[in-house]
């Protein structure tokens, strides 16, 4: 019995040291500098400067790509089909205009926390190009739009090099997108976007 107890006493520190060495020498998560994936979103679109607008369903879907050479800063680009427009109500009269765009947002992104963390909040800001695809017979809408897009959200690592992306975004147009009046009509929308990206 004394020999057995002595064996445990001697083997315990050796096992602890071996486990400690395994933890210390474990390889860190290697950063994926480039990622690409799919994205979709839903929300509300409007046209300023009108104040009598109602809820107008707005959506987008497409691909997204991010290049992040460091732990915190990155650059991104999306190519999205975007359904937009406005719904206005004046008394008993309601008017809806739908316009679809091919949207290309360019983004400067800042990631919080370390790359090794599974949950990483982020903010982004950048210009957005918009090319009209369909106006559904709503004449007067211009063929090109330009503005800025800002977003607040997070990335969550589902597994190695697989990220769930969630963002709340706001788009503000800078150009007059409707020619048949004397008002400067600017596109705008607010959306919740969800995507899935693979890192390389």
C-alpha cells in the first residue's frame, strides 16, 4: 500500500506538468485574412424628405467578401440585389413605388476583441453604389444612386473559419433619384442582415 501511495505522489506532478505543457504549446487559432459568403436582409425603406411614409418592406440578398490583414481592421465589399421603394399615405390615398437596385457597398470595418474570441462585435462605414434594375413601371426614377452605409453588429465563430455575421445597417442616399418633381428625393433604408462566411 505504501508503494502504491508513493507511486501516485510521484506520478501526479508529472501528469500535471505534461498537461500544462500541452496547454502552453497548443497552437493559437490562425487568422483567416480573406473570407467570402452569402448574405440576406430584411427591413424598411423610404424616400426623404417626406414624413408621411408608411412601412415599406425592403430586402436584399447576395454575396459578401472581407479582407482583414490585421486583427482589428478590414475592408469589405458586397454585391446585393436590393428591393426598395416608398409607401406614402395622405388621408385615404396611399401610393407605393417599388424600385430594385444592384447595390455594391464598400466597407471599412473595425473588429473589437481578439481574433481568437468567438464573439467579435464590429462597426463599418463606407460608400454604396446603386444601379437600377427594375422600376415596375414607376417612371421618373434615375438609373444610378450613390450614398453611404453604416452598420453595427457582430461576427460569431460557429467552427474553425466559419463565421455567422449579423448586422443592423442604415443606408442614406445622397443623390436625387426622382426626376419628375422639384424635390430632392433621397433613398434610405434600415435593415437587419444575416450572413455566413468561410475564411481562407
